[in-house]
């Protein structure tokens, strides 16, 4: 055991979020940098001695090095046992599932989610607690405070690297190390939730699927489940081998980054079902033939049809969505007579509702969907849910969505991201918007269809957690129009360069004869209203959003 001095401190110029510590790889490669975070984590877990932790990551560059360091440090800090995914791999939802199934004390996830990987890409580390979910703010704050004060760390001496590529039990000093199959516990949980028999029959009947793992950690899970357990033909999973640099791609499944999948899903020869997940496989994207499902619609469709799936046949306790996610799920909750909770952006806000049994399904517009089966969003789970619905109803993805719109109305939806804004300019834009809030109600804007758009009310979203009463303010400026349209402005909390303004646009259309407009056209009047109210171009000096999803 060595005691070394700390040369670098994590979080320089950055506050910790529940996404943990996320930085460029070369920052993590600095001596003692990762060690500082890991020792700080152990220091704030006073009852860590003898406990079991789960450890794994999305396989990005630096994953293997970090795993060996963390194992040595865990041994020197009295951890009883570490369960490591073979090859250092575990998707984020799989870590959550393993923690819960094995009753582990917590888990360490090595990932920078959907950010690019490789020597020039990003790396990240975060801690999940015993319920399987991200550490709550009081824990992340405690880690942060400790990182700024710590001056030494404990690490087992120069032992040979643990072989993490062979399943089975070993040890490091007094600590047990068990290398586990990264897929097994997760796949077993999926079998409990979904109707594997019916899905097998769907593939056997000749239906085809294309799942794009984006060279990230979803590949091994998808191969085992779709091609292995469900009998989908070989080649259903593409980009299925996890690569340290994700093949040079941006492993973020959305229309901007999954262009290859969107192209493959177009035309008569396209498979029936297309899907993708991100770096750590917690996000998902759903496509039919020539048809892209928005994440807000996805949540609503899953909720409306949940009782067709074995794991949810008893019905839902409630639905939760992040505030900028469209109100499509609210319409379903209303019809089902259950609650729909509107939470601030970020998965952590769902944890209390899930733990308290008040919500069963939850989702965000940012391609995140999940349920009470784990405490993270879950990409493969959402994809299996859609597969189960297609197999159970015999309907295509497009038919399921159109049937949904016909019954509940359509919530046209889009997010415009303005990236790389100077931080002061972005802050000034938000401050100006907040100043204008009191005068916004009643303001009118022209609409191409002749009707006038009128702001009914406007506010800065605040949330009181219904379980623990905690209050989160300043979560985004909302323009709530009469008739159900909304525009939301907020600054991203996850970007690494400058500020990103996110503008969320939503318009409700009850009339089924008007469900076929191109999305940006359907939202044109709202887009113009957003510019008129916020002065985005003048504030940012930019002419157009960088990414439209
Ligand atoms: C983004 C998404 C948000 C998600 C988070 C973590 O955060 O918008 O829904 O929970 O990534 O995946 P943002 O950059 O908007 O703060
Ligand atoms: Zn992710």
C-alpha cells in the first residue's frame, strides 16, 4: 500500500453533476487525477469496509487502465468484493440491474455516455448507490468537496493486473474480484419483463430488424438477446463490436448522428424495425420503415400499450416525464386515470418517484426511456418494449404511432440546439428572458393557418419533489400557449465547450387530417415566436441552430 501526493484536482472550473466526472481522456491520464476522484468517493463511504461494488464501463479508450487502478484502490480501501464485467464492460442500465439483483452496496460506471471516445475523446466516471441509481446530489457534493481537500490516496502496491477477460473469482489482497458475464443478469431481467416467445415468433415469421450499436457497449447485449435468444438472423446487429473510439463515430442515437441507420431504414427493402443506443446503452432511438419516432411519442406509445407486455400487464402506477418532453404522455396518463409527473431535466429526478412506487414508466425527450425495473434509463429495454408491441399487435412501428395519434392527437415536437455559444452571451439571453417573463402572457404571434398564437402564461419552471419535498428552481423558461403549444428555453448542463441553448418546441394537433405535416413546417410559427421573444440571433451572433432533432 502506498501513500502518494495529489498533484491534480478533478472538477477544476466545473461543478459535479450526477453524470459524475466527465473530461477529455488526456485530463484523466494526468497522474493521480482519477485516483483523486476514486479516493474521495471511498472516503465519503464510511461503511465501505467489506462491501460489494459493481464495476464496469462502456469500453471506451482508458477503460481498461482505469479498471485496474480502481481495483487496486478498492483493495487498499477495504472493499470486500468487486464484481467486474468481463472485458471491463457493463452498460449503464446493466450496472443498475446487477447492483439491484445482487444487493450490492453501489457501483462505479466508467463512461462519458454519448460523447465521442478514443485518445482525443472523452472519459468519465460516476457512482451509483444501492438502489441502482445515480448518486443523489448530497453524495456527489460530498465527493466534490473531498476532491478539493484530499492529499493522499490508498492503492495496493505493484501487483500484476487482474485478468478481467476470464470469467470467475479471484482476489487482490483481501478483496475478492469476480469477473461476471456483463450480459447475463441483464438478459434475465429482460426475460422477466418481455414476452420472448412472441418476439421469437415475430422473427421466425420473417420480420427483420436492424439494431445499430454504434460500436459501443450495446453490441454484446443486442447480439446475445436479439440474435441469440430471439433468433434474429445474424447481421441484425450492426456495429456490434465495442471499439475504444466507437469507430470514430459520435455514439449518440438521434437523427443528427444516426444517419447511417436512417438511410438503411428507408425504402421498400428496409427492415421492419430500426433501433440504436448510445455509448453506454442507456439512450435509445426507434424507427420504422421510413419513419422516425420522437422520444416523446415513444414514451406515450409505450405507456398507452404497456399492458400488452408481461412485465406491465397489471398497469402503470404513474408516468413521469422531464419538463421539456412533450405532453403526449400526459394525454395517456389522463386517459388511464393515473398521474403524470413533470420533473426537471435529468434522470435523477425520477429516482424518488420510482422508489416510492408512484411512477412506473419515465422518459426524456433526449432519447431516454425507462421504467422501475432499474434506476437508469435503458436503451435495450425500450427497444425490446417496441419489439414486444410489434410482435403482440402485428402492427408496424408507423402503424402503432399513427393509431396513437388518431386516438390521442399528435404532439408535433422538435428540439433546436444552439451550440458553442460564449457562456456570457448565453447567460445574458436567459437573464433577458427571465426579465421579460412578467410581460409575456397575452402576447400574440401570427400563425400561417390564420389563427393567432397567444401566450397563456410564461414561467421559469420550478419543481417540488412530491416524495421528499426538495425544491429545484430555475429549470427552464416556458412559454405556454393557449391550445397546448409550448416553447421551452434552457441551457445544457452537460456540454464541455461553451454553452448550449436548447429550444424545445411543441404543438398539439387534435385533427387527424392534419397529422401529416413535415415537423419543422408544423412548428414554423412557434419557431418564429421563440426568436421574437428571445432574440436568439442577436444574443448569440449565430444564424441557425447547430443541431435539430
Ligand atoms: C442532456 C439531456 C437530458 C439528459 C442528460 C443526461 O442534458 O438534455 O435530458 O438527462 O443529457 O443524459 P442537458 O445537456 O440538456 O443538460
Ligand atoms: Zn448514455
